[in-house]
C-alpha cells in the first residue's frame, strides 16, 4: 500500500498541481495583505491613531443607525446579535481585531473556508481518476493484479496527504507573508468564542476566552475537515464522470450555489442538509446567528461527515464494479 500511495503522490506532484496551488495561495495572501495594509494606512490618514474601543463604538453606532433607518437588508435579527456580541467584547475589554499577523491569519482562514480552500482542493482532486480515462490508462489500471479497492484507496490516501499539505501551507504562508507587514505580535491575544442564541437573544453563558494561537489552530482544524469533505465529494465525481472539466464544472457550480444559498435560505429549512450550506464552520466559533434555525457546529459537522462517507462509499462501489471496457 505504501508503494501505491507513493506512486500516486508522484503523479500528483508530477502534474505540478500542488505547486500551482501553492503559487495561487501565496499570490492571494500577498494581495490581501497589501490591500489591508493600504486600508489601515488610509484609516490612519483620515482618523489618526484611534483607540480600538473608540473605533468599535463608532462601528456599533453605525450599525445602530442602519437599523434605525431601515437600510439593513440582512437576515432578521442578525445585526442586532452582532451589535450585542461586539458590546460584549467592549465589556470584557477584548480587542476583536488585535493588530498583527495572527489576526490576519484568523480572518483569512475565515474568509477562505467556504470557497477558496474548496477550490484549491478541487484542483487536486478533480482528475485523480477521470484523468485515467483521458490518458487511456484506465484499462491498464483496472486489469492490474492489484485489487481495485487498493488502487482507489491509495489514490484517496494520497489525496488526504495533499489536503493536509495544502492546509498547513495555507496557514504558514499567511503567517509569514502578513508578518512582514503587520508584525508577528498578538499570538497570545485573547479571543472570545462560544456565543450562541436563545430565543433570538445573544447567549453568552458558554463564552470562553482562548489565546489567539489556539483559536487559529481550531480554525485550521475545521478548515481541514471541510477541505477533506469537499475533496472526497470531488473524488467521487472523478470516479463517476470521465472528464476532468465536467468534474470541475459540477463542483464549481455547487460551491458558488452554496455562497448564494447561505444568504437566501433562512426560510428554506430543508436546505440545511445540503453540504455547500454547511461549509462555513468557523462562523459558529464567533458568530451568533446560524444561516438556518436549528443549525449548529455539531449539526453542520455531522451533515458534512455523512456527505463525505456517502461519497466515499459511492466511489468504491462504482470503481470496483466498473466494466473495463
């Protein structure tokens, strides 16, 4: 099995997919770091060095003005919960945006978990099996003396190794590149997590303070879990569909649909069982309002786990029973 996994990793690295993913991530991190640095510079020029408490109070006042004017177009109660949450930060004297590379990493992982990271996984997983059809090696692959399930398992294990590598690289590059601009301080800064809702009101009874480095590891762990599930579903499509372009098209449509549905499905309760609606697990760590009533971190992880298991079962059943011709 080790030799089979090694061969699959050679195939993946030989296609330079991991190199392409690494370059994309590095370029995007550089662009976002520059954009945030320019925004911070512009804010200093306009407002000077404002204490974080004053800045947060001004932000809360702006949100309250939007509520009073009726210009808020988000989900009902979402902004009220966000205001209550930020006021809790003020009461606990905790800066939710402590300057430094760790805060950038935290925000970058939060924003990348539902689309950017799944897209990177799609690049690696989309042609693991479908490319065998394109190159004409599928017949040789299926007629080897090695049992089919071992061949497919080696491909899946190689995919898991690739996913773990990408997530690790994602966190390291974000920390190193942003650190050159924002500095490397703030790893021990306090972060509040454990917010929930009860009867439409913010519930802070489960809130606890964790150091920022621990919170980032929690985020990366959830990002890894989401990436594995998305990679597994893409892997299933690679087994079922014979062209890589079709696999990437299907997954891209699902991921884009997920970003749209999350803002539109508050009244469509059945949508909470779709995997693309449950990708933003990190929101549960600090946001109070789930996209659909009844959703929670445990619920979303369970839904994603079921999708991943079903995709894996379908992949192995289809591959082991496939006709050579």
